[in-house]
């Protein structure tokens, strides 16, 4: 973690190499043309959710650690205790913490079956180590320059018990992640964090949820089975900035800007074997090669709805959740010509009523709104036209939240 302050230099050197890091996949079949559109429809939202889940969850864990320290001791007392201070947790267990005197300060946390309450009052426990690097000697640092959840010997573990009256059982989340860079850190209050995040992320998050088996026309099974969601990152260099709020006229707006400069982000979902059902697993994996995704929405009544801009290069190594059956990766370069936008006052979905994206310099994805059957944004539809040199024009209908016609045409043969 001592080398993280060099990330600005690494970023500058790396950006010049990204553009030529991989050649584009030629769009010479209808299936490839459809896949280039499918990724443009799905990845802006998928990337946003993934990046926000990673750094948001890490910051909340650290924030709760600082909360416990602030309630029990002072920064001066912690600095004066080189072996650390042990703090009792609200519902049992302990948190041990140390802070180094030298700058940058390293704060080491170690939870031992530390029991806390979540936002709805459900008690859960945390165990395992974490570290942060910061320049301020404070329990309310403005910026962190590194976060490590877990270490080479142990993971950071959260255990949530089964809630009474619910069909699903307990779930356990194991984390071993390293964020190195600039991570704005504010008090956890459900508000957006001003400032740009820029960090390299490596590691994994594994959540095991005990769930019943379900069959049509039958009640959920009494037996519970372990369903596992595993997300991972391999030297993923990411930058994001998100702003939202009301202007002087009390008009709310939102904008998010994410750059996926290099590295790999992936996820795997493991479904266990159940009676008469075999085990299944799907993996999605993406490599950033200078990709940028922007999402915006809001404005006075009658303003355009949500808008995306999708630019740069991405390599899709695997996309098994879409059942495409592809054995080799796709690499496409995108350029937004007209930002795809949903109809006025529709803040959700991918049924864009206008927009145009260029792929690999010559393929065009053009969106046109279709008449709404009932004005309900959940039932909105749009028309997607794909033109590519050497291919017959393609046309699809895109539903509000899924492009099944595009997905079906994108299957590898």
C-alpha cells in the first residue's frame, strides 16, 4: 500500500497504451452486429452497479469502524497506543484498532465477532482485518488513499442470520479487496459523495445465500441450498464521479461518469444442485480498454428522461448470463454520436426514443421511439436499427428493460 501515491503517474503512462491494447472484432456477421448492440444496451448500467457496489460497500465497512472508535476513544489516545485499543461492539464481540504516527497514517482494524445492527435493526457480525491509508489523523477523514479488506491470511467476513418469518436463510459475505488510489470518504448518510474516485482494484467478494428450491405450482422447499455470487477484479483501474441534487429552482438532476481504463472485472453465479436439477454456473467478464460510460437524468417537467453516453473500447471475455454460447472474446470500440435518451419523464429503462452509437468506426446503432401502448414507462418500446458495411440492415424491438430480440440474434453459432 506504500506505493499507491504513484498511481497518478501509472495512470498517465498507461492511458497512452490503452487504445492499441487489443484489435477490434470485425463486425462481419449479423450475430456480431447484434452483440455489439447488446453490450451497448447492457454494459453502462452493469458497470455502474458493479463499481458503485464495490467502493460503496468498502467505505461503509470502514465508516462503521470509525463510528465505533469515535464513540469509545479519541485520536490522541489511539496514536498513544502502539499496540492498539480494543473497543466493545454494541451487541457483543470487539474491534481492535491501531493508528501509526507517521504520515501517511495507517489505521489497522480487526473485528472479532463484532455484532452490529443494520439499517433495519437486524444484528449481524463482522470478523477479520482491514487497513486504510490516509494523511489526516482523524476518525472523519476526507479522503482515503488505500483500503484493504482482508489480508493474505484472512478474509473480512460479514455473517447475517436468517430473519424470522422469511423463506430465505442466512447469508455470509467474504471480502478480500485492495483499493489503491483516491477514495473520497464522508460520513455514511445515503448522500452522494462529491469528488472523483480514482483507484486500482484487485480482489474478490463472495456472498453465499441460503435459499429454498422453487417449482411452479408448489410452495418453496423447506430445505435451503447455498447460492453463491462471486465478483472479482484484477488490477482494474477505475475512475468515477457522481453528482446529484437540486438547483436554485428545486429541480433535481443526476450525472455519473465512470471510466474503466484497464484491467478485468468479472462475476460468477453458482447455482447448487437440487432435487432433479443439476448444478449450474455462469460467468461474465469484461476487460476495460479505455471505456467511458455516462448516465444522466432529471430536469424540469418535460425534460428528456435518462441519457447514456458510451465511448471507448471494451473486451467482453465471457457473457454467460445472457446464454450467448460464445467461446472467444469480442472487442468493440464505441463512439456516441447522439446520446440515447428515454422519453420525457421516463427515468428508467433502455427503450430509447432517440440516439445513435457508432461501433468500430462504421457500424451504426440507431434508436427510434415507438408509440407507447398505455403511457406506462414499464411497457415502453423502441426500435433499434443496425447498419454495418457488408451486412443486410437489422431491425429489432427493444423492451423497457430487456432486449430479447437482440439477445437471441447475438447467440454464437
